[in-house]
C-alpha cells in the first residue's frame, strides 16, 4: 500500500482542488493507498476541510497539531502515522502536482548525487521493528547555489548519471567500458548500436573495471529485469513503467581488485542495453563537489512554503539555481529588479545574475496558477526531502473552482530530464 503524507498550514483556498486531483491520480495508479493529512496549526478553515475529507472517504486520515510547529514536524508526525509499504511526501499547495505521483521516488530509494542536487541533508530511515524512525544527516549544499550561466548540452540519449553530473556541476562518476556476455558466451564489442537483450536469451553478464572502493550503480530506466551485483545484492529494475521512474540503483562497493560483474538473471521484456548502463560513484569526489558548492552558494537562505530569499556572496556571477522544481507559479527577482518567470536549468529554478562584483539578494515567490494573490499563505520549508528523480514535461492546468480569481493561469513548462 502507498501512503501519501501531506502537511498543511492555512491551505483552505487550494485544499479542495488538491484533494480532488490527488484522489483522481491515485485511483489511476490502481494500487491500495491512504492519505494522511497533517494540519500544522492552521488558523483558517483547513482543519474543517480535513474533517470533511475523512468523513467522506475512509482512506483519508488526519492529524491536528496544537500549534504551528513547522513543515518538518508535520512531516515527521505524518510519517509516524503512515502504515503503507511506500511513502510519498507532498505539499498541499500544488507545488508538487499530484500528476507526478508514480513518477517520483518513494522512500527509501535515494541517490547521494540526487540528494546533493536537491540540497537534501537528511533522510528518514524506517526500520522493520516498532519504534521511532531514524534520521540520518549528511553534508549538503545550500538550497541556492551558483553555477555557470549556461548548462552544458547533453545528447537526448544521455544516461541519468550524465544528467546528475551536469546538474551538480562536477564529475563524480566513472563511466566504465563494459564487456557483455550472453548465455552462449561473450559478444564482440560493438562500435555502433546497442546490445540486444531478450526474454529467451537470459541470463546475461556485464563486466567492467572501476576504482576500488567506489560505489557501483546501475541505470534502471532501460529494462524490466532482475539483476545482481558482485556481492550478490539483487535489484529489480522497472524500466519505463509509469508507476516507477527511479533510474539509478545501488549495487554495492567495488572490490579491491576493481572488477565488477553484474548478472542479469531474468529479462521480463525484450530490450536494448544503453551505452552506459553502469557507473561508479567516487564518494571523495562527491564530498569535494559539495564543499565547492557550499563555498560558492548562498551565505544565508530564508525559505517558506511559498517563498525563498537568499544572500549570495560578493562576486557571484552566472546563474543562481534553487534546488526545487521549476513548476508554473514561481517568480523571481535579483536585488531591486522586477519579478520575472525564472528560467529552467535541467528542470530546476534558474535566475541569471548581474555581471558585477556586488553582493546580491535573490527573492522568489510561488503563486499557485489561477489563485488570488491575497489567498496565498506561507508554510514550512521549500526543500524537497525526496529528491525527485524525473521531471515531467507538462502544461499548467486551470482549476475550474479557482477561475473566478480572474488571474490568467500560467502556461509554463519544465524541462523533461532524468536525474536518477
């Protein structure tokens, strides 16, 4: 069963639309689910709406906190209440469109490079035994970092590892050359064209060499298969099924001799092997990348559910990147400049900076498309605790019940890329 945890603070104006869209999407997925709302001390009609939702639908439950404790406390309360095998965390203000459910990573499948891209510095770990959840903390860049003005262009068939490195701005993976063998022995290295995998031809074996001690990952977006790494760790790949868009899977640590072997035991659907199915993450390089981003990132950040303000260090040039998805409704400005729709840098919010040596102030605000400005309320931190693994190209849609606000719905799209 899937549990969807939704913290709420003064979301009366958008809650009905969010709830309707959420249930429509969950019903499309066809899996059992529950929705756990957490009212974080709202002072409007949010709690009354949650009571009505729970009365109408037994799959909906809610918690009511005695006062406003903040988004993180609300999430933790919801996680403790959730009973599903998988958990998705969402905002009620439509920053996380329910249409993304099924295309986002579910706890606990995480990737340390994606965590760094999204400024994630803590993860909640579940255990099989009763008791409180465990919080793991680790270094992370600030929510706002500074990058070169233009991002490198990647070929359309680039692997998630390549996209992750471009988004991070540092090379942290080794992409090894592979040798491929089927049930009838090794196949010659191909100069052009991919290797073909069939249901009848399994098992297959991929061998490669990487730096000893690095962490082996596999690109899981290319096939529906069951495979195992050198240490015997089995992983199920789901390919391009819409219910799962997690691209990269860990396969353990590269041994002292540097040789890695990945066995594809079962192929559930005929497919082709991508150019770079394996990558080896160097933890030391990732730590250096995070240290560099922290040195060049914002010196101070204030984040709310609908706003971000950041102070950038003197001499910052290029593009300020906010570690959250560039969805319709965001507007940003630098210093005293006008609020404008931000650019997209691999699906993240990107704001060009002036070419001078001054200390700059960045301010961004989120306004749900079609909603009256006066009804937008702040709530919690904007940091994405999950690290979305795939951005989906989509169009903003106007909700009929909000159209009387008179504002024209935004027609902005976000770049469709895999971040694995």
